């Protein structure tokens, strides 16, 4: 049996609709439509242009032609609020907005960091949904809201009229009980958050419903829940053989970790700020968020160029590990002049200050490789899961310098690709639901290895130099 399926993949900088064709020995992807995702600041608040994204989704699904089903994935934590009639109450607020400044510290004092982690298993990030809702307390929108839908669930609702919450994205909210696999209603109540806002949970592979007829989409497809957090779909799209692998889903963020059967909720794990997010087929994505290609994206925007390959070529000629910084410096989180902030961070740390674009790109690449090294080693130590190789998927798999530096830093082979792991993971879950493929995660990953291009980077370089650079930034 073969199937033609549509993956709606919404990222922080753009969205696209990809068409996957799955059959015996076949897993092909083509792009039907790509559209920008440009945040809008209004009255001092940074919003997502959700209606612009909705228009892009519909245009893409029409361009895709008849498909069996549609799956939707997006970034995490952000949400839309619906009133009792099902109407959206305003544009969702962007996670990079400053409204949560100071909120995590206040909530942690009230609820306790240990309790938060023991219940949710989630790392402390200032934009988690928990903190966004506390920041929104008392606002008219939240007061009259009937339902809260995370971004992919909102798009699914507009497509089908069905309300629900897919579990992999729900697990990123810091309002989900990772052991009980349900909403953390006691935690919500103690935080002063209404429990009735949150819809029933769905597992990846669940059929949500048929597309509404008045949307005029070809072929009358259904919508299927996939790993709707884009990282869940990306990890599904890792072409690993066996369980002894680390993954780096490398895009705007670097999500670095291992795949486990159960959460790690130790005090050491909490202090290391590792997160336990739900994955496809009941797995746990044990990982750390690291500021990723955002550092390059904002630098390119400041310089007014899109020639990243050219800058990377020049960066390979720069001295190795000359200037390094901590990519997770909170100063790097907002939009703005990234090169100036990187130079300032190096200056404050006593590092040589990079002054040219090539030197800044090299500083970013070296620093990300160091962050990858720390996270891979910590993930092994904290989880007890030994790693034989590191898989880099997503846009970072195209960056040969970063892939090689990550292999060098981790002293492990790096397997780069597929670039389109998120869309492929989305398609594979739909394909199994449609009966076009059978089997568990291992079987689906075998299909990836048989059909996708993967580049291997062997480790090289000087362990002493990497250790010294790690010490310079407090590793």
C-alpha cells in the first residue's frame, strides 16, 4: 500500500507544507509551499501573525493536491485562547516577548523548584507556558477564555473543528505530569491557573477528524495527530540504528539529548537543567535546549546578508577556539544586534573579541560545538545511557563546519541528516496510521536509513584544547 501525505511544519522563522509519498522502499518529500513567519510587535508586545500562518497553511495544502491525511507540527509553549463560541481571542504572544521577565523566579518561590521538576520533569526556561499564563493573569482575554490550544492544536481545530491537545507538545508546557502522562491539575490549581482551560490529550497517530468541507481542500483528507512538537517529529526522523545514540535537532535551537523509556527526575538532572518531554510511542526526549542557529540567523540579519555558506567557508580559515562564549547567555534571547552582543559577551569573559563576520561565525560554531559536547556528555552521565554516535538533523546538518566541530568536540562520529527530519517524522507517523508502513520506531528508522542521505564526520582534533576551551567558559 502507498500513501500521499501532507506535513504542515511551522518553525519560528517560516512555515512550509511538504508532501510525502510513502510505499514499498520509498519515502520521498517534495515542497508544496513555503511561507514566512514574521512576528509583529504591537503596543509593546511581540505577537505571532497567526492568521498569516493560517493563510500560508491553506495555500500550501491547496498546492499539495489530494492527500490521504495531514499532520501538523510547530514550535512549543505558545498558545491561542478561544472564547465559548470557539473564536480566537487575539494573536498569540511570542515566547521571546518580555512579559515573563521575573515570573519564573516568583513562581519557583511559590511552588518550589523541586516540586516543579518532580511533577513535570521540565527544564527551567523563562518562556514555558506556565510562566506565560502567570504573566497573563488578570487580563481580559484570559479571564473570558474557554479553551487554551497550543499552536498545532489551534491549526488542527481550524481544519477540523475538533478540540484537543497532542501529548508531545503538551509535555513542553510545564503543566503536564510526565509520570502520569496527563495534565498536572494539582500544580495548575496551586499556581492559580484554571484547569478547565486545557482540552483532552491525544497520542501521536490518533485520527483527529476530517477536514471541514467549507475549506475547499482537494481530496477530503483527514487530520492525524503526529509528534506535534517539531522536536518530537525531528527525533522521530533520526535515522538511528539501536538505542545508543545522541541526537541534536539543530535549527533555531539546538535540542541535544538521548531517547529513553522513562523520565530522569533526579536532583542532579534538575540542577543540570535537563528536560523530560514526551516523544512518539511513549518515549521520553531527555534533552537540553541550547541557543542554536538563532545566533547565526540574527547575525546574518544584522549584516544584511544571506550568504551563510560563504561566511562558513571564511570561518574555517579562522583560528580554532580563539574566542568562545556561552550560547545560553540570556542576553542572546531577544532579537537585535547579535554580533555586538557576542562581542560584548567575549569582552566581559576576557576572551579575544571577534571583529569580523568570519571571526564571529567561527566563535558561534566553536561555542555551539562546546555546548553540544557538554550536553551529550551530561545526558549520558545523568541517564546512564551510553552513546556511540551523535545524529545531527535539521538545518544544522547542512553546516559542515558545525558538524565537524561537533564530532571533534564530542570525540564521537557525527551522522548528519536528514535535513528534513521534522517533516519526515511527521510523515512517518501519518504513514503508519494510514497503513502504508508497519512497525515500531526501529522499523520506521530503518526506512529512513534506506531512503535518506546521511553524511558521516569522524572525530579529529585535540581533546586537551577542547577541555581548555570548555574551562574558559565555565564548563
